[in-house]
């Protein structure tokens, strides 16, 4: 007993700074997570990204930080002007999504952010790579919805997938037929509109959802519905850094459709 007491006493005197540092780091991590989540919820995306990356430096397998950092890289990368810079951001987003899947592949968010990262990357890829990626994008968004059928973001991605695949250009269709045995899935503009409307039912605060629904309606030749969707977008408050641009596009579309 006396030996054990002495050993404990020695440890406390030899390593008190290390013990306090560990406690301090733990408290700092909790505080940093709260800060990161608050910035994320407020759409302060660059600041949130910085905070989540600090969390990952301390805890590389923090699931929440992994999938949210992936999503932020996809969103911020979409605003970059240079294609090479966009590709860097999307590759980072995809790598982080893969790590999130390794931590938890039975949650909707890891599959959702993978579908987003792959979708963004496909938009700047070759026709062949776009068609090839569409299969994996569909796989991940389907799994996201299987784990959470009320995930508005996943419904939006599903709608975008149907819209993009249903309207492949000649080169993309040729690549699909030649290299992959046909267009993946049974895509249609009608299904795209249905999926995006479902996203809006689940979360009606995002300008992007109405903006993209208007694009689908326009492709379907439904000008009145497209105008209504754009008008709904214009009536919303700005939340994300993209909303001003998206609203300007809606205004321009309304002018064109009414002329």
C-alpha cells in the first residue's frame, strides 16, 4: 500500500504539467467543436472549415468534423474561379468523405458528402469521367436516403443527378453507350423535379433548391412553374454565401422567360 501511494505521489509531481495539458486540451476540443458547429450553422464557411480542421489535427477520426469538412471543401471549392483550384478542393472533399465512410459507413452524412464531392468533381471532368462517376454518385445518394429518408440535401442531390443524367449531351451519351453499356439508371426530368420538391418539403429555406427546381421546370418547358420557383427563391432570406448569385440568376431567368 505504501509503495503504491509513493508511486502515485511521484507521478503527480513528475507529470503534473502533462496531466493538466491533457485536461486543457480536452476542454479546448469541446470549446472548439462548439465554435465550429456554431460557425457551420451560421454559414460562416471559411471560418468553420478552419475550426473543423483544427479539430481533425487533434482527433483525425472525429466523424462530425470529417463529414462537415468534406462538405465545406465542396461548397467553397465551387466558388473558386480556376479549374485546377476547384479540383484540389474537390479531391480534398472526396478524401475526407472517404475517411468519414471508414469511420461510419452506416450513417447518411458520410454517403451524402461523398455524393456531393463526386458530383462537384464530375462537373469539371471529361465526358467519360462524368458518366463513370454518375454510377457511384447514385450509389452513395441512394445509401444516404436509405439511412435517412428525410435528408433534404440527399433528395436535392438525387434530383440533380436525375437532371444531369436525363440531359446528357451527345458526347456524354456516346461515352455511356460505348464504355458503360448505356446511360446509368432510369433518369428523367420528372423524377428530378419530384426529388427536389421533396427536398423543399423537408427544408424550405434554401435558395439553391428553388433555383435548381426552376432549371428543371425550364428544361421541361414549364415556364410558369419555373417562374414561380424562382419567385419563391427571391422571397427567401439570404443564408449562404451563394444566395446573392443564385437570386441574380433567378431574376435574369424571369426576365428572359417573360420576354
